[in-house]
């Protein structure tokens, strides 16, 4: 009996001293959470290693967004004269133009900048009319234009002017008119004789450049006063257009690189306006985008102006936007691209 009592007291005393040696937990100290219960910080993204993506096909990297405008190897503008949208679209005298409009992308709400001709041409490559309100021949402009930016980007350009007597010609003839050649009005082009003679050339030079496989990146083609539909009937302008397209399109297509041909008109016969242009602007004109990169049989009803064309070229080639092309109110042309 004494043995049992002694064992009981020894066990009790051992338990007492063991518990007395343990430090007490402070009431304010929380118990640590299991590792699996710890939340990730909300500001720190979870990075999935590339090796894990490869081993788990259900995980995909975030796709890179497509550019707003394709990076074209060549951009061509062919411009006609003084016809409203409704005079051209659906007109049997421009059957070929309408075939292209139905086959590719037609901008149905494109507006010219102003009246008369010259300030519209100026705005297409300068981003402004520079206060020009007539078809003057001595109103030269000391300002940068699209060709300056094209050259700075390492690209090339030429304007091919129908019936121009010689490269860099200043003045007008019976069928060639200076007011339809905006490039000659910019001092940095006209006053640089070598640069001007190389890039402001008669339309006949186009055949030679095609034969040499030496087309510039930017091409601006102006028909003469007859084939532009200014002085002659629409069917003559339509036949002239087909001749130029038969030369250009196969060459551009065979390169396998993205390209864009823009058909437009300098001004319409009304004073319709949009896109922060003056209340009375240059009228509504028929503009067609031709390219493997545009949606076929598509009509874009977004309101655009000539400044939108300049803005879209700048976006395609990563150039600064000139003048009103940089305005937030000037819409970028994005809907036609596939």
C-alpha cells in the first residue's frame, strides 16, 4: 500500500514540474496558419513558369494584341476630281470603280476637307490647309509633310503626275495642273533640286520603276485634268483607272507583302462635313480601300475625313501624325482590316 501511495505522489509531482517549465502563450499572439491557408498578396501576379505551360496544354500565354493598322510594305493613293459620292457609286460610267468598291472596302461616310481643289490635296499630306483657300500657284509652304516623315523612317516615296512635262516642274500646262500636285508646294521638297527631281516625276516613270522592280513604299498618283474626271466624262476616268490598276496590282500582289491602294476624290460637289471639320466642308466622296488585308464586300459607315487617311498612314508606319491628323477628333480608320 505504501508503494502505491509513493508512486502516485511521484507521478503527480513530475506532471506539476513539467507544466511549470513550459512558457505560457501570450493571449495576443495568434497561432501560425498552415502554409496552404496563406493568401497570395493581391498586388503580386502569379507567374506560371514556361516549363509548366509546356507541360500543361490547358495553360496558354496572354495573346499579343494585333496592331490597329497593318504595317504595309506599299501604300498607293490614286485621286480623282470633284465628284460627290452619289455621282460615282452606282454610276454605270464608272463600272470598274464600282466593281472595286463592291469587291473590297468602301468608306461610305468619307468627307473632303474644304473647297476648292488645292487645299484638299495639301491636307492629305500636310495635315492642314495652311490657310490656303484658292488654287494659287505661288502659295508655297515652309512646313514638314508626309514625305519628310517617310524618309526619316527609312522608306521611300514618289508622286507620279500624269502629263507633267518633266520632274519637279513648276507651273501648269494644258492637261497638267499644278494645283493637283501638293508636293511641289512644300519648300523642303521643291527647293531641294535633287530630292524633287527624284521623287516628283511624270506618270511615265511608273512603267520604268515597275520594270526595274523599284516601286517606292509610298506612291501618290494624279491623273491629268481629263482623266481625273475634272474636264472629261467619268467613263474616261474609269478606263484610265483600270490601266493603272492592271499595272500596279499584279506587281504588289506578287511581292507577297501587305499593301494598300486607296482610291479617293479631292472634293465633292456639296459642302457636307464631319469629324470637327468646318460646318461647310468639302462634300462626301467615294473612297475605296483595296488590299488583301481588307474585308471583302465591306462597307464602313464611320465618318472619316482626308485627315483620317493621313492619320492611318502614320499609324501603319509608326510615324508622327501631322497637324489635324493628330487630333483626337480625327477618326483612325480601323474597321476595314481583317
